[in-house]
C-alpha cells in the first residue's frame, strides 16, 4: 500500500507532500501502524464522521493506492492538529515510520 499525505490550503493555497510511505518498504510493525491508521480513516468516513472542526486547523489530503480490491486510489480529506502525535490516525501518518 502506498500512502501520500499532502498539506493543502493555507494562505497560498499550495499543496505540499509532507509524508509518503510504501508499506512494502517498511518493517512489519511500522507498516501495520500505517495500515491501521488508513483503516481508521476509512471507517470514520464510512460512519460519516466530520472530523475535527476549526478554520485554523491545517487540512490534509491522504491518497492511498496499491491495495488489492476494486477501484483506484482512495482519497481522504482531513483536518487536524499536526502535533497530536499517534493519538489520531492523522497524527500517526504525519509522525512517520521512525516510531520509538
């Protein structure tokens, strides 16, 4: 599974890649955490959860590709606190594969 996290919007409207992973290239534990975070995003979207609300929160686009199954890449639009750490799926994806 390939996961790309982009920061979107802001004052300039610029999109910047802030994280990119291919779970095939990660140790099993790190790959599992990435997959769990993506599945949590998918479950939240399926439940219709709006996510964090706040005009001052950064926005992110998370694109997931290379999974078995129908359809092309899945895209999630998420707002959230980038300093949340691993307490949220977004925090897990932003923190990176170098977890302690």
